[in-house]
C-alpha cells in the first residue's frame, strides 16, 4: 500500500514556532493583503443606505463578523512577529488609500442595489478564496479559513442572494444586472495573477492548495449557480477582468466538490463512511453522565453547554450525510441506543464512562484531544463542506479539551496523579486506535480520493504530542512506548 505524494509529504504545523521561515514569510505576505480587506469597509460603505431597520441591523452583524475575521488575521500576524496595526490604520483611512488594498475596495458603492449585489459577488470571493486555505499547513490559518468560509459564503453571500431575490421581485432586475456588470471584472481580479512566481511558492509551501485561477473558477461556478436561481445573468465575458483576460480553467483539475450533489457516485460511499463515523461518535452519548457527575450548578451548566455545542457538530455531520443521499437517523440512533452498538463507532466510545468527577475529567480530556487531532485528517478534504466542518470541529474540540484540562488543573494534584495513571493506562491504547491502522486499504482509498489529506500515523502522532504537552502540565507521565506500539 502506498499513500499519494501530497499525503506522504503533508506538513502540519500547530504552533507558530514550528513554522519554517519561508512559510512564515508567505503567510505574512498573504495576510497583510487579507487584513486590508477585513478593515476596508470605510464609512461610505456601511449602514446609511439600508432601506429597513432589519437591514440596518444586519449590516451591524456583518461588520462585527468582519472585525472578528480581522482579529483572527491580526492574531496570526502577531504570532508571526508582525504588528497588524499599521495595516489596519492604512486600510481604514480612506476608500482609496492602502498599499495592499485590492482594486475592488477602491470602488464606491452608490446605492442599496449596488451594496446588495456586491454581497452576491464580492463577499463570495472572500468565501471562495478560503477554500484554497482549508488544507493550509499552518493549522490556525486553516481553521481561520474554515470559519471565514462559513461567515462569507454561507452568511454574507447567502444574505446577498436573499436581498437580490427581493430586489428582483420588486421589479428592479435591470438595476441588479447593471451592478453585476459593474463589479464583476474587479471581483475576477481579486483572485490575482496566473502562474506567477508568488503563486508557485504559495502552493509549494502549502500555504494555499489552489491556484488563483482555480479559485476564480470556483467563484464563477458558485456565482453562476446562484444567479440562475434568482433569474439574473452572468456577464458575457466570463473571464474578463479589469486587469486582464484570464485563461479558462478545468473544474476537474481542482479535485474539489463544492457541494455534496457534485460528488460522483463512486466517491460517495467513501465520504459517507467517514462522515458516518463522525455521526456515530457525536451521538454515542458515552459522555452523558458527565453532567450528573459535575460537582456544582455552574459546572453542570458548563458541561451541558459543551455537549450542546458538540452535538451541534453532530447535526452538521448528519446533514452532510443527508446531502450525500444517506439517511443519518438510523446511524445516529444505532450509536445512541446501546454502549457497544454502532458499526461505525470506534472502540474508545464502546467503553463505559468512569464514575468519579476526576476520572471523568481525565477521560473526557483524552477523548476531546483525540477528536481534535482526528479532524486534521480531513482538513482540505475534496468535499468542501467536509473540509469546512473539519476546521470548525477541530477548534471546537480544542476548546473542549482545554476546558477539561483547566478543570483538572483546579483539582487536587495528588489525586489527579493517582487517577491519571489509571485512566491513561486504560484509555490511552483505545485512543490510539481511534485513528485507524497504518497502510490499510481503507486509508489508501480515502487518501487517493482526496477525502483524507493526512495519514493515520501523522495524525496519531499529533494526538500523542498534544496529549503529552497537557500531561506534562498536569505532572503526569505518559504511558510507555510499549502501550503505544501494542495499540498502533
Ligand atoms: Fe471578512
Ligand atoms: Fe464579508
């Protein structure tokens, strides 16, 4: 069995200090442009032209999200040793100023129709550009892209589509069409040049996984699909920007599926298998008793909220299965009904939860770290919604693992140590098995189809590293190599 080259050579950096200098340099290059887009919504682009109170409120919601994206970019830049403030100040100073500001952001929007249609066009460029970053080697950057896709593609763009539909229904179709023609070329330009030396480096270094022109194609396809729904038209010159005319691009070359409906019949069962595993892990309910074991009303609420949010990612996975044509309900049901039932359930989740609060904190910490690391395998997956889910899920599990760790740090040290040795001894081998065997036919098939982007071994190694760091903070020794070997 052999893994595709891109999987065998896959780099995954969890922390800034692991990032090599050339990768760091290109991340900074990209993010100093991105940050000017996040802060480019100068005053003449906002609130005042919204026709209704609902729309005004929505703009505030959107602008808050842009600042969230901006903060995310700023945090990564700071991690990379770059002060984001001068870039932000410059972007905010006026519509036309900003050395790294894109042409599109220098154009003025005249009215509500233009504002609505730029949501359909330009907000979509933000979402689509994030697709090429979902498999970025620097994990915080990949996670940022996943969240950005949700906000820009599923939020801001979708809201734009709604507004456009409303405008067309009000008889303003011509004005909408005119706005499309006005902004389309500058949106095409947003994606950048073709076959540039910069672009080559971005791809080689794993900062991006799609070329500029491939991203441009995905944007065209996505826009085409939505405009058809609203009975608006694409411009005649599909590839003509203000800066130049771009060459046509093949969708097959991207290796991606924008939606479940685009997935070919032979790939569907494989993706469904991966997603079914996640559905069963989210509905296994092994952890349910933790709410009852939590010692205070504050902790009971905190744990219940954790499970509510965790189950939400189960719901999203279930919806993905539905979109793939598989009924998720029997799969969720099978996992939930009995401890040991569920043909997609991992062995880890078939073990009874321990009873004491300390033991539960330890077991749930291990579970969350395993789940966090396991989501790395589908970062940058061929099915865009799965790739996005993985980034969001990774961050959620990281947060949950940190919560359990904080609880453990607040408990009595000697009893955590006593319980820790026992719990790790029992659960660690099960956790190592969560990631699947090395060199199996399944692993190869997932990687060849582009569903998984990292090997089981690599992801398991990251889990061991994550857990080891926490264990050191807790003063706990990690189980010996023999345990790891036996389980691997
Ligand atoms: Fe944004
Ligand atoms: Fe946006």
